[in-house]
C-alpha cells in the first residue's frame, strides 16, 4: 500500500501545482495584475493583457 502511495505522490503533487498555477493566472488576469515569473535568471512581469485564458 505504501509503495503505491509513494509512486503516486509525485504525480499528485505535480497535478496540484499545475492547478495552483492556473488559479493564479486566472486571478491575476481577472484582477488586471501582472504575473511575476522567473525567466532566464531574472524576474519578469507579464502584463495581464498578455496572459492567456485558462480552462475554468
């Protein structure tokens, strides 16, 4: 039983993280706030107008 849980835990964690990111993008787009990300070793602001619509 524990072996199955350990194997599925990384998959479950990745799914939860992806859903959390989608929610942040949705909220920022709705509020008109930029998304702050780390890209190529630098902090980058992505304007809300550039954010793509995500699935509900």
